C-alpha cells in the first residue's frame, strides 16, 4: 500500500504541470466561447 501511494504521489507531482496546462487551455477556451475574458480578469 505504501509503495503504491508513493508511486501515485510521484506521478501526480510529475503530471501536475501538464494537468495545469491542459486545464488552463480548456478553461481559456470555455471562457472565450462563453463570456469573453471577464472571469479571467477577475481571477488575476
């Protein structure tokens, strides 16, 4: 169990930048298609 959790945590740490890129691209497309850039400006 400990070994499996260590592998999962390591994978998450390695994949986190890729997930952030994918999520940011997907969210950007949704906001551009839906409501423009209003939500993105509020976040910053």
